[in-house]
């Protein structure tokens, strides 16, 4: 069984559906806005945890982050910032 189109053409056809404008822009804006609100709330909570950890250590937030005292909370803050950045753009 031989296909009449190349792998590149099938790849382009597969991803062409993602390049189409959304059918209802209001739903797209609602989803993006909801994502921004939820991720923004995560950012507030994660930033508060980092600030609380820095205060418990008696350090500035910058020194706490760069010192690597709690890499888990710093990683969460970084991840949420990365997720929120494209939503702002």
C-alpha cells in the first residue's frame, strides 16, 4: 500500500487545522482569560510562599531565591511566570 502524498504533506495537513482562526473568538478569549486568572492566582500563592520562606530565614527574597534555600517553591514560581508570560502577550 503506497500513499500518494509525502510525509511532509501529511504533517502540513495535520497541523493546518490548528492554524485556522477559532470558530467563536468569544470562547477563545474566555478560555485565555480564565487561564490567566487561574495562573495568576497560582502566581500570587507561590510568590507568597517564597516571601514567607525568606522571612522565616530572615533574608531578602532575592537572596533567598539565589541562595537555593527552597528550590521547590522557586521552581513553582518560575514555572507559573513562564506560563503567565504568553497569556499577557
